C-alpha cells in the first residue's frame, strides 16, 4: 500500500513538473489558454466530487457557488482599482459568501433524500440566476460586463502558473480532507447512512460541512474563471456549468479526486477539437451530437470513469497475484 502511494505521488509530481515546463517549450498561446481553462474546471469538478463521489450527494445547483465567486470578483475588480490585493480579497469574499450560503442552504435542503434534494438545489440555483438577470444595476443582466484584470495577469503565462498553483493546492487540501477521519465518515454516509447514524454520527452535520467545502472550492474556480475571461454574465450561473462538472466527475472517475482533473481535460479538449472541426467540415457543425456519442462510449467502456476503471483493473490484477495457492499433499507438508 505504501509503495502504491509513493508511485501515485511520483506520477503526480511528474505530471505537475511537465505542466510547469510546458509554457517554456511551447509558444502556443492557444494551448496556454486552453490548459488554464482545464485547470479552472478541474478545480470545479473536484469540488463536485466531494459531493457526489465522497458523500453521495447529487446536486443540480452547484453552478450558483461558481457564479458567486465569478460575480464577486468581477464586481469588486470593476468597482475598485484592479490590483493583486483586490483580486485576492475578492476571491476571499466570494469564498466566504459561498460558504455562508452553502451552509444555510445545506441545513434547509440536505434533510431531503435522493432526487428531492437534487430538484430543490436546481430550484434554489434558478432563484440566483433570476436575481442576477433582474438586478441589472449591479450585474447588467444577460448582457454582462467587462472589467480590468491586474497588470500582473496581462502576461497569460503568469496567470497560467497562478491557476496551476491553485489547482495543486486545492488537490493537496482536498486529498488530506478525504483521507482524514472526517472523510472516512463521509464515505460511510455515502455507503450506508442509516448504519452510520446508528454508530453515533449525525449524517446531516457531515453533509453540511461537505457542502460548505464544495461550495467554497467552486467559488474559487468561479473567481479564476471570471479573471481568465475579463468578462462575466449570467452564463456562470447556468445549468450548463453544473452539468459540465457532473460529466467531468463521472467520465474521470467518481470518488477519486484525480479523476475529475482527467475528466476536465477530456471534455475541454474534446469540445475544443470538435468545435474546431466544425469550422472546416460541415458534418461537425452539430458537434454536440458527436460529443454525446463520445460520452456514451466513455460510459460503456469505462463504467467507473477513466481513473476508476483503471484502478479497479489494477486492484484485481494485484489481488490475483497475491492469492496464496493451497499447499497440496503432492508438494509435501514436511
């Protein structure tokens, strides 16, 4: 087990090192921007994995926390001088706001089970979307607004490294979170909530805390997303954001943390290439259909997601090797 853990760390270290070196060996601005988007949505997908993968909660309203971070950062950057201090302050305010909102929403909604909770989160998220559309004096509605980013981020490479550092930091923090005793209780709640409650744990408390953690991390992703575009509108609160996070988590591997990162890469790269092909070949104009086919194939051949399926096969292979063959009488018993 210890050897497996070390190998996982080595592979992750090599991957991070390759991403650090990449901007220096490639002059492609397009790839730098695309990888930055992948990092941002990886953070969002990891936050959703805390709910779906480790707590067993299906939420259709996760985009509201993403949108809170995006709008908070955009509004503060527009109203004040766009400095690094204001940027980090706006990011912190957005995370605090998302934490408070997710806490109270969690207390009100997490008592419900299954699809009842999922539909209620969708309704609450819809309320925030309507609020953003109607409060035009602050959000400018569907039209949205642009804002200036700090001078430091005019160099896309600097923003690339900041987002990569945020991704690594979030991964380390969430890895420690899910591997802690608290995380073990979350997994127990996911597997059998009634039995966990019979052992003396209050599942509601653990679900609310998991919801707060997921909301705060989603808000962080939203702040980074807004700065990457220098523009924000009500699309950051749309259902599409939640569906993207859900698909990234499922395709990459539910309950793995590294899976959502892989899923974010697969989906973002697929969308990028299919939309590019649509410009050259008319058959790809309805590229969303081809994307749906790719998703279906991924679910068929990787039922537990890419990372989950690979881990399962490796575990089965190791278990077969570790099986002890029974000693027969012919081999001798001494």
